[in-house]
C-alpha cells in the first residue's frame, strides 16, 4: 500500500515555522503515543536543533501503559524532556508544566543573572496533523484558545497564545514531509488518521490493520466483534461486516463500510489500548518471549504486554 499526502499549504506552514523559530526558547513536539517514531516529522529535529526540546507522548490513553514508559525513557535517553499525556482528559498536564520549566531552566537562569526577571518562556508547539496540538493547548490553558477537530488540517496558520505570565505558546499547523521513504511510516500514519481518508484505500488499510492485530494483539478482534477469526484477512473483514450489520442488497457484505467502521474503532480506542511501534526491536522480542497466558480486557498480554 503506497501512502503519500503533502498538500500545498504544508510548504507554506513550514516556511513560516522557519521564520518563527528564532522567536522561541523551546520546541514542544507532540507525537502520537501509539506510533512515536512514525508520528515524528524528521524536519523538526533540524528546525529545532538549537532550542530546548520537549517530547509529549499524546493520546497515551490509547496506547499500552508499559510501552508509554518505554518510549518516555527512550526519548529521555536521547536528551529530550519527555512526558506522557492524555490531552482530552488532562491526565499528565501537570507533568507538562514542570517539564517546560525544566527544559528551559538554563535559559531562565541566564536571564536571572542578566537581571531579566519574569520574562515568559516562549514555546512553539509542533507536530503532524491530527496529533492533538490544539486540544493540548486548550487543556494547558484551561480554556478554548485554539480550534480543534478530529481530522487533519484544522489549524491553518500560526497563532500566539499566552497561557500565563510564565509561558507563551505559538500554535502551528500540522505538517508532514514531502515523501515517506519507508512506506511503513505512511501506513502507521494512515492507521491513526494523520492522512486524509479520501486519499486512502480504506479496505486495504483495514486489511493491514487486521493482520497487525491478529499477530500482535490476539483476542482484540474477537472480543470487540464477537467473531471467530478466519485464516484469511479479507474473510475476517467480512466477519466484521456481518457483526456490524454492514450488508448490501442481496445479503452481500459491505466491506467498504465495515473497513471504515473498523479503522475508526481502532483510532478511538474501542479495540483496546494498542501500541504499534516498540522503542527498539530487542524490547519487542523480550515482550513476546515473556507473554502471559492471555490478553486482558484491553487486548494486551498480562505479563508480556504484547504489541509492536
């Protein structure tokens, strides 16, 4: 499955970010906790290389808790401040506030020695489409400051938002990069909804997701749809269509509609807390070797927390 999506407004947004980066002290990069590598725009490291950095593992409620901690440690080992966050409920927001101050501690200390007091930290909030930047800002501010939406492309331009006397945020549009060298990256982005569905083949996307869940989250499909899995992925999709009453005239299965509903079930967490990527391959191997007797109610293994 070949996935590419880079609308023209992203080029303009990237140019604006290059201009504005000189105005900030800190780059807050939101990633999706289910795919922390694939949801990182590689251009951001170059853009923010001279700035303090904070990685926010957003939507952590939709990902495996154990793997969230693995990823947090992974980024911290690379020298970033890192926190896990569910920006919709606000769980983890206090840790974000503390991490902002810690990331900019050197800058704050330099200002103090120069006699510059009470100058707010200026932070640029960046990330790919649909990673939750606007919801994050609104939760951090405690009020609606930025437009939100459950689809990519809601934020169209940069806007400054003053949180309090200590922090000012620059909200930026979600941007991807012109070409995904690794198509697994494009696939993972499509899984979470970072790419507009109208440029995707949702049936093919659903089949790839079914294959992943069968291999890594045994029992998730059976519990959600009350089905017995078939050997063939497409037959599984037909079983999901039957479970969700996706039928055409004559009793044929509407697999296109079933695919759309199934992918949305994954994105919303109705299939359980699922992480698609592991920090390093050895941890994936270790987890699989230490599998428990069976998955819990979220589709995870009790002991091995099996995923990818």
